[in-house]
C-alpha cells in the first residue's frame, strides 16, 4: 500500500480497473467525508439502504458486505437501518440483526413511494445497486439488459428527490448515484450510465470499499469505532457465498469481490483502520 496516502479516497480508489479514477473530479474531493458529514446531520431515525446486483442468477458479492458494514455503523450511531433489496439477497441480513424488506422483481415504481411513506426515512443510501439508464433499462457492465431480474429499488431515490437526502455508492457507472457523473461516464468511459443521481455520490474501485470509506469517515468525525473488522467482513462474505452469491467478474461462488481476493479486502480495511487511528491521534495532539 502507498504509505503516502492522505485521504480515505486514496485508499478506496486503489487498484482501479474500471475508470473511477477518471471521473474523480465529478464527486466532492473528499466524498466519503461529505457523505459522513451529511449522515451526522440527520435526525436519528430510519435510514433505508439498498443493495444487491443481479449476476447470472444470483446476487454479486459486491454491495451486500459494504451495506452490512454501513448499516451496523449507523446502528451504533443511533439510527435504525432498514435494507430494501430483492429476492437474490434473501436471508443475507436478518442474521446480522438488520431489518430487511424485499421488493418484488415486477413491482411498480409506486411500491417505492409506499415504502417511503411507511418508513419515513431520514435518509437513503445505495451501495452497488443498479439504476435505470436513459432508456429506462437496468443493464450490467456488459450492457446486457437485466431489467426482468432487477426490482425497481432506484425508484426510492426518484421518489425521494428534493424531499429526503440521498447517498449513492458505485464503482462502474450503472449504479444508483452515477447520474451525478452520467456525462463523464458516457464520454470518458464509453459506457451508458445510470441516470439516477443522489445528493452525494461516492466512488470506489469496489463499492464495498466505498461503504467502508463512509464508515471510516464517520469514525474519524465521531471518534467511535464504526468500521467493520476484516474478520467480520470475511465471515459475512463467506456465509453469503454459501447462500449463493457470486464474484461479479468470474460469476463463481467464491470469496472474491470484483476479482479481488480476501488479501486485498484485508489490505483495504487495514489501511482504513490505520488512517482512522492516525487522524484521531493527530486531532488529539
């Protein structure tokens, strides 16, 4: 790891493979801190998180692990996290003590409005959840239409626009939140981006890392230990793989995320923990 790292974003954008460093100028310079500052401004209440990206009949390993980590951080801060996803992530979060709602694959956008009315969230967060493009299609990184296998969770963000603050975490261009950088994604990365934006967009090489980055920024700002441990993250990942989740690159039921093994996952988490410790020490001196 680069020992001259000066920001959380330098850690979570390491090993970039899909061009996120090319659109870094489209997000706040310290996007994780911006997201954390926004979260800490919310009245303590329900926060709705969404995740789960369909890959070859299953949910991919990127997204759920970061969402679990961020939900637990929110709980420690006094929020009540509720995860909204679809059947491909069934059973992932309940054993972690996190309330989960499953949206039907064929749900109408009105279902999202009803969920917002029911839960009255103080904020919305998406971690690696597909957002519709300008043609109204949910597409994977290969441009394949996965609309029939994707519940319209992004409708939560469309319904919340201008009413409830939103944060999106993505790593490729087709996720909720990437509407903020849609033009750059299309022009610089030659991809058809999601058109669904968020008040704050966080980008990372792997979306899980973006969620960890937000938790790290929350830890830095509060002085509390809010970042998931590698042991906890790995245990969650291996359990979800046993339940069917797949690596988004190989489509295999293995403990990898976007092609990265657990050694890299540990490097990122360890790097963030070291960053937090150094920052807290610097503020105390």
